[in-house]
């Protein structure tokens, strides 16, 4: 078993959908390398980078 990490020590990534920084979660432990989105909403929206119906 591995030692517990503090929240600030967890690996981070940038979401390809919204550009927000998100941190490692236990449920992503096996495929952290393949995780690209911070949430299911961003994953469904795809790689567009902007939310649908929003202009700016």
C-alpha cells in the first residue's frame, strides 16, 4: 500500500475542453495518462473548447 498524499501533492492536468486545471482522483488511478477532461460535461462537449450556445 502506498502512503497517503496531501491534496497539494497530487498530479495535475489541464482539461482539453474548458482549460481548467484538475487534480488526480482515485477512480482515475489505472488510466491517468488517458484522462483528458475534468468532467463528464466537458467530455460530452468534445474538444471544441467552448460551450455550445455561448459566444464570446
